C-alpha cells in the first residue's frame, strides 16, 4: 500500500468523523429540540435519549478524527507528499524538524511583533 493511500484513508476518516460529530446538531429536527427544552417534572426522557446519543456520536466521531490524523501523519512521514526539490529525496521524516523550525520561526515573529506593539501602546506612541 502506497503512503498516498494511507493519507487518503486518513482524510476520509476525518471527513466521516467530522460529519458524525456535527450530525447531532445539524440534522436535529426542530420538534425534537423543542421536546428536549421542555421543563418536565421528574425527568425529561427526550433530553436523556438525546444526551446519550450525542455522547456516543461524539466518542465515535472524535475517535475517527484522531485515527484519521494519525494515518495522515504516518503516510506523510513514510514518503507521502513531502518532496525536497533539488535533492531528489521524497523523505517525510526529514521534513519534520524543518516544519517544527518553521512553526517556531512564525510564532517567534508574531510574539515579537505583539510585544513591540504592546510596548509602543504602553509608552504612548
């Protein structure tokens, strides 16, 4: 199996997991939402049923999302997508330190800009 197949499977699991997570809110019938919102003496069976269903959907959806992201990472780190131009190397493991360094550089730059702006506002400039 090629790493691109693993990445594609991870993306598909992410989409399915996101749909399962959102299904409980997007596809809820307004009448069901009304019954869940009613104040009923004792217990509201509609709310209990909906809560149990939403919890199960959230657990399944989150599990699929995590599995999908892990599959994407595995596929990228085992030769998928990343290509170092000029080197002829399609090596995902070598890209990890470079991407971490790039993220650090971006965050460092944003933090220094924020602090210089905050310092300028504090001094009245």
